[in-house]
C-alpha cells in the first residue's frame, strides 16, 4: 500500500455562495463549462490553496471521481436531442472528460489525468495510487446532486511516519490526520507525527 502525506484538502459541505467565490477567485465566472466542472474547479483550487501551491506539478496525477458526473448537463442535452440536435456547448458539458482541460488550464498543469466513476472515495483513491509518481496526486470527488460535493486531497509520497490504522474517508476531514493509504479494503489513516 502506498503511503501519502496530505498537504492540502478541501473536504466538507460546499458553501451556498461557492459560485460567487469561484468567480471572485478567477476574476469572472468560468465560461463554457457546466455546473459539475465549476464545482470541480471550486474544490480543486481551494485544495491547492490549502496546500500552498499555485500550480499543480506536471508529474502529479490528477484524478476526478464521481457517482453521476455531469448528470444535469447530460439530461439537458438529451432533452434538447428530442427536439433536434443538442446545442454543441450543452453536449460538450455533458461529457465528464471536459473537467480535465478546465482543471489543467486553471492549475497550469500538463500531465496524466483521468475521470473515474465510483461510489466509494476510498476505492477511487486505491485505484489512483499506483499510477501516481513522485509528483503525487490531486484527487477529487465531485457530484452536483444537492447540496453539491467537491472534496479534494493533495497528496505527496511519504516514506515513513506513524503506523496507519483502518479508518473511513470521512476521518480525513480531521486536520490532524496527515497520512493516508488505501487498499481494496478501504482507507488507512494516521495523525501528524509527534
């Protein structure tokens, strides 16, 4: 099992004014992206701020997991298709892969990225861990179902530290948990080294 140090996180409830905060951060509301991508941008940028990084290391793996992906945009495109061809921007926003170019642009990153469908964040982390290299991992779990979810972790390889114990993904909300690993059975966590 790979061991990671958590250097940044954005976990928890998405604030009601998240769109205004994102627009303020970027200088304007992002254009030509749907709600799902906006949620991803909001959480990823907040996580990178917490990590103290302005850009994502090109050697870092970027992974975005979701249960539904851009479900609202897909439903809209399907509704438009009943009347004729869907609008091009609506069709593009219905594609999960659109999140990667948006994140790459705003994180000034070029590297290996992927979208996963998973109900369990621990499984998504376990699947991403073997592919991440020395640049670490920026991992997100994004769903637009109310109230919205944009949970993110910035992880870098950790050689040694306190012994990991079995935990739950929600335990990572505790800022004292600074080390994490994942395997087929779930998440393993450890507090800050004393």
